[in-house]
């Protein structure tokens, strides 16, 4: 077996067999080289990669060996700058990146120039396959080098194919020269070109032009094309003029196709299409169709219906891809001047024939200058214009400016420079954002100018305002006239902490539903449901509720004293009705279910000798009366209200500051467009005016931001005081709570004693140390009965008797 050889890998064999069976091919795209890891490897069919790959690149040439039809020969050229390693192994890869063939290679060192010696080296891979037709060898001519042998073969092959093509006898040229054709093209070689020294069919080339004429026959003497090549002595670039002659013998006007600039080309474009002479060339005679220099027709009568009129392709990852530029200058070609404010840099018009004339454009897309152009100042806007039904006059339907996007309205004069906006309709509604704030506002029938909000049209107005540094506001305004100032009233606020304020403009720290009328007492605040099935909440005027922690606190009507009117039962999980009673100063801690005494002053006591009557401390009340001990009136101190940073005021303050800045800077702003500086203002004067304006804006915003910082600092101080006041309030509330206990006056209550059975009466008695305990009696005396706190109806699992409360 030879020392050096190549084989198909297992993957290569499987892919080749599959390709042959399905009538498909496998594509060989790359050839790789390796150093074998320092040793000459032995080729094996199970290999999927080189031992140590040092280079992989596209193949440079690929052929089927003419002497051995089953051999595929793949070559790769190694340029001088590649190398620095020893070649010991070689492999070829398909388009999927799989190793198809592998072989070892005579150890060959490939030097590079930096080592003092280098060369261009060709590496060849020969692989034997059963069917070479099943292998496609892909050579990318844009990235590879050709071998000398490959280039010689291509040149030889091309030369051999020029003989006898298109009816041209071997050795005879298809180009004939002379003053005129000597014979009909059809009788010579079926096709060809004739270069003539002068016009061959009547009309001479354009007056004053010198050069040569190219005459192209198209099959008959009356159908031909003339191309005149101008050679100018004035230093201008050359141009080609072309015209055609129809079967009736009539010539079309000369049309210039120029390459480069010059008077014909204009500018430095690569291709310029111009009408010759006075520019009156026209492709047809439709009324209203002005002369034009380039026409692409898609006339169904020409069999071109549905064809692409214009197409540009690009490939690769170039940043801009296809690029079309429309360039405009003021002045002329010899002395161009700067573009002025209002100039159209580009306008695409869309026209249609109405049976009488082509008319003006019924739709247009335009790019327009928004300032006088100067170095560093190239302001533009886009505008879209359409024609309403039944009209021939275009109207602006959308505009894109630095200030924002307007749909159905001209944006620029409506919004000041601090805002970006999407305006929809004729000042009907708009989405606005502030350039320097993360703000979004949605307006209905309102817009904001340099003074403040104004009505767009007659009627009511609305506003939804969102700001990352503020709350979200839903506002409305009553009906007003177009252009009049708008005063919004806040209907709802969604605060940053999640609270929702409805019907109020005041700053609150919790959800608020409020109905504001001249006299809100008794008016509906919230209706849940509909009709007679609704639950209704009404506004009230009086407080008095205990301020201790609870799930719900309901104030009362100041006239009726009522808090809740219920048409049905009110169910509670508690088992007794209790009332708050104040404890005597000497009364200690009383546990739930303990029997407690009531002294002559109506206070609770735990001393048997002080009691004139007895009761049981409530264990599980369903209702509790006398709960006024924690009210503001009883405590003599109010619950503090958490201060908030009033976002609505912040928004108003900011807009006020911006409006003031805009008003004061109007004159400076106008001067930037030379209305005050004059048309002859220098670029330096414009820069000074612009810098002054920008600095004034920066100063105004700095003043506003400082004011906002001061408000934030004050809010921080207010919050610190609030935290202190809240701690003092809660301490006072807890201190007062210790002087009160809930006593059961009816219902069922378990009593802290043992040994009683159902039917017994629980009678208070002295516990021997001055305290109060109870004894269970089946048949108490009258005096004992009068002192009894209740009759046992059941015994709890823990042994405590459950009594029906009796109070005498």
C-alpha cells in the first residue's frame, strides 16, 4: 500500500451513496491543511476532522482528470503570506461543513516572507469516486486565486469557442468600418455594428458637435439606431447622443446619455439623462405631460403589464446597501449657493390622466428645508400630501419634523420646541412627549403652544398625562371656544405608589372616591351594581369613628347620626354583644371570660367589695358599643396625614417655567432664522444667536430643576416630621386603650371557672383575698339570683361553662 494516499470518509461514502441513489449531488466547497500534530497520520475512514488543522479556505480549481474519469482533482493556491507550518495532512469539506475526503501528505514546510523566503504553492487533492457526476465542486471566483494551469486552460477554451459563432466565418470580425454600410447586415453575418464617419441616414449629429457616429442596423434599411459620440475640446466630459428611426423613416429627437459631469451631465453623477437642445423632448403627446428626461413605460399594450418598472439589488453586509440621493443647490452650477428655508429638496409627485389632461400631482411625498442651510445647520422635514375626493387641490395629511409627527395636521406651528408630538386630526387629539422628560400626554381637542393649553375646536377637552417622575392624571375641561385657554380639572389620579384618586385634585396617600358638588352630603359617591340591586355609598359630613386599626372605618351623617342602613340582616361571626367600659384606676388586667365587677361610678373593678353589680368580659363580640375612646375628640389629638409630593403642581410648575422661557426667548429664536439678523448674517452671527438661545433654555431648565430639588428636599423634611407625629399619635392611642375593656351585655359567653353543669347559675363571690370568683348553684337564693351573671346552657370542651349573659 502506498505511503501517501487519500480516502473517502464514512460520512463521505454515505453522502455519495445517498446522492447517487436520489439523483442528487454533494457540493465540495473547502480544502483544509494540517500539520498532523507533528507526525505523519494514517488516513482512516472514521475521521471527521483533521488531526491539527492549520488552514481552511475555498478551493481554487476543480476538475475531473481527463486521463482518469473517476478521479476528482481539487487544487488550492497558498499565497506567499500564508504559512509557517509543515503540511502533513489534507482534507476536503462539503457545503454542510462535513469532512468528505481525507489523506496524508508528503511533509512539506510552507515558509512565509517574514522568514526570509517564501513562495506561492499549489496543493492538490486527488480523490477517486464511483460517479463523479454526483460531486459538485464549488469555486468562488471572488475569494480564490487561479492556478497557472487553470488560467491557461480557460484562455485556450475561450479562444476555441470564438470560431464560427453567430454565423461569423472563422477569422472574420463582426465590426465593419467605413462611411456607410456596403451591404445589408442580413446578407453578411446576421448581426453586427457599423462605425461610420458621418450620418448615414439624413439628419446630421447635433450642431456644433464633433466626433464619430455609431450606426446600428436592426434588420432592415428603415429601422436603425444612431449613437453619436461627442469629443469636446473645451475640457468637458464626453457624452453619447442617441436617436432611432422608425419604419416610416422618421427620426426621434437626439437624447443625451452622458458619463461624468460637464454642461450635458451636470454635477458629477455617473449617469445623466438629458434632453438635447432646448429640453423639449417628450415621449408622448398627452396634455399636461411636461418634457422629461427619463421614461420607463409599463404599457399593457406593449405586453409589459405587471413588470417591475425599476429594481435595485444589493448583496453582502455593506452598511447602506442601495442608496439613492436627491441633491439640490441654489444659484447655478458655476456659482452654487446655500439652500434656503422652505426649499423642496425632493418631491415625488403622483399623477393620473382624467380624460382631458394629466393635471398636477394628486399626491406627493416631499422633503423640505426648515431653515436656511449653513455649516452645521441642515434642518429638514417630510410632508405627505393627498387630494380629497371631488377636489384637485392637495392638502397636507402628515408631517414629520424634529418636533414630532403630525397626522392630518401641520405640526410645526402648533408645538413649541420642547415637545415631540403625534397630532391626529385638525388639532383634535395628540400624543405629546417632552424632549427632556420621560413624559407622555394624550390630548383630546387640546394643544400646547408657547403660552399654555388651548382648545383646538369648540367643545370640551380631555387630557391623560403620564410622567416617570410624577403620577398619571386624567383631566377634563368644560366646553370652550377654539383657541381659548384651557383650564383642566383633574378627574382621576393614579399615584406612583398604586393609590387611585377619583374625583379629587387634592394630594392623598390612599385611594379616594369623591363627588364634588355644592353640598356633597347625601350625594352618591360610589354605586356598585345597577338599579335596585345596587349597593350605594353616600357622602357624609361627620366623623367620630375610633381611629384604632381596623379593616373598615365608616363615618356618620351629621344630621341623622347614621353610618349604615341595611335592608336585610347584618351577620357577624361573634357570639355576644359588648360595650366599652372604662376601668377604675385600681383595676388590674382582666382576662376574656373573667367575671368583673362594676362599681358605683360605673367603672370596672376587680375588687369584690367595690362592686355593686357584676358582668363578664366579652370573649368574641359580634357588635361593640361605646367605641369612642380612640376618636380624635376623645384623644384630643388628630391622626397625622402623610405628606405627598403634589405631582399635579409639579407638572403645572414645569409647564409654566417652560412657557415663560419660550415667551422670553421668542425674539432670540426668530433671529436664528435671520428674520432679525438679516439675510446677510454671517455663520458666526448665527452661531452666537443659536448659542444664546440654547443657553437661555439651559438656564430656564436649570432654574426649574433647582425649584424641583427644593420641593423634593422640603418633602423629605415633611416626611420626617410625619413619621414623628405618627409615632406620637400611636403611642397616645395605645396608652388610652389600656383604660378600657369590652364587657358582654347579651349573648353567649364562656366563663373562666370549672365544675358547673347545664342549668346552674353562676354567682359572683369573694375569692378570699378580695378578688372576684364565681360559684355554680343549681337553686340560688333570691339575693344570689340577683347577683348571678348568667345561666349555664352548655359546657365547652375545655370545661368552661357557656352561659347566657344576664345583667341586673
